[in-house]
């Protein structure tokens, strides 16, 4: 839609405009990733090819009317903790309703020993404290859940745990501790799915892993659930691990 066409759209009744906005802007999955310099978030070229942003950019009035819909009716996808950190700082943060976050886990934290909050300043200097043997990955895990907790408008959250294949069995053995830690993190989202990659579903369930956990609804049933997904192919595990380490260095 061009700028010249915008006056016609603004002459339509507001209810009709909302229907048009919803048809064009709703129910998309929007991947946000870091720019090359790692200093801000951007959208991929395939999203720009959809011209999804052309309508909000038509004029100030249409921008004001469409931006809330753009944030509340679409699913936003993030693949790194640093991307989540940038998203949490944006003014649109309270308007986001659905988020899909992939969290890389290259080591095995001991959840029973991890705090749910960190005393300021939250930085990698804490790992040098002999009384607080936290690792950089622990700090990133705790900080990420703290940021998710602060997204007060969030209604649906999926967190996929991206675990290297040679550590999945250890993670499967610690699943119950991990879910208990998430329960105690204070996350208030009503609909939470934790996606795990380990494959021994029957073995995990028999050893205490839970398919449902966390908050209870009005019927006394737990709202949150574990989703067991098929094992991903490891295309280039070293490239992914180095990318994760680079991501950690940005939080220092």
C-alpha cells in the first residue's frame, strides 16, 4: 500500500480498518536475530519480502493503529539469550503475547544449587567468587528466566532447550530438578511449554520426569507441560558451540 492510498483507508470505519489490519498483520511467526555487529535486533529478509511492515509504515495514523496488533497477534522467535536481552529493553516488550525462545545448553548445571535471582551486578565476575561457584552458562540461564518473568504481557511461552547430543542423557537424568527450578523461578506465564531433545521418553518418565508441571488452573490441573521433540540432526555442533560462547562474551 502506497502513501497515496492511505487517505482512502483512513476514511473507512475504524472497525473495518481493524478487520483489514488483522487480515494482513496477524498470525505470523517473526524471527528476530542480532545484526552483524551484535548491537541491535533486526528482522530477516524473508519477512521484509512479505511486506509485512509496509502497512504500519504507510502513515502516522495507520502506524499507531497497527503496531499494537503487530505485537499482540504474532509469534516472536529468538535463538540466543543476547537477542532476548535486547528484546526485553524495547518499548514493545509489554505488548508481546507469544514468544518462542531457543536456549542453548552446552553444559549440565546443578539446579538444586542455582539461585533464582542474582545480586547486582549480574555479570561474569561472579564466577570468580569462591563462595558462589556459578558458571557463565548458569548466569545466562538465570538472567534469561528473569527477563522472561519481566515480560508481563506474555501469555504463551515456548522454551526449547537446545542440547548437544553427547550431553542429552545427563540432561534427561536431571529433568525433574530442572522443572522444579523453573517452577520456583517466579515465571507467571499461563501457558508454558518446555521442549526437550532427549529421546528416552519412557525411561525419563519412569525416573520422575513430568509431562505436566507448574501452575494449576481452576480445575486443579497443571498448566505447563514438557514437549518431547524428535532428536535434531547435528549439522555442525562445533560451529553452534562457538556461536554460543561468542554470545556469552557479549554479556560480560
